C-alpha cells in the first residue's frame, strides 16, 4: 500500500512538472521581440524596435513583425538569410499584418517589390 502511494505521488509530481513546463513555454512565446514596420504614404518605408528606434542591427532569433501598410500601391517584403522575398503586406492592401519569423545571422533587406528603391537594410548577428 505504501509503495502504491509513493508511486502515485511520483506520478502527480511528474504531471505537475509537465504543467509548469507548458506554462514556461507560453511565457516564452509571449516574450518574442516585436518590430513595427510601415510602408507609405508616399515612397517611405521603416522598421522600428519596441523603443521606436530604427532597426539597424538585431540578434538572431524569432521576431514578430507588425507592418502597417498605408498605401495600396506598395507592399512590404523581407529578404535575407533563409527568408526569400517574404511578402508581409501585399500590393493593393491597406491595413495591418503581423507575422513571426526566425532571423538568422546575415544581412536583410525590407522593400517594396513594385518600387525597389523604397528599401532599407539591417544586419543580424
């Protein structure tokens, strides 16, 4: 009987540990850094960090991009190591789109494919 109680206690402890691991994973997912991008009006494009500063360099890892497209003649496209021309907001769209991507070490460019001169870059280390 005592052995069964010890075994049951061990199962309950293991189950509780599994629940806490699930909570930790949820907390980690919500801590993904957020970046804010804009395209338009006119021929402007930008990408800012949570402090509102222009993104020049980032550490490798996952990031959530929230892009506000203010003009239906543009799109916001990301290109870099492992990301080939990822269209975040498409031409003809006005509004906000959000995606999460994993950035690897290298150089990245965000731009409008319709107007390639509307373009900026950043590096990931």
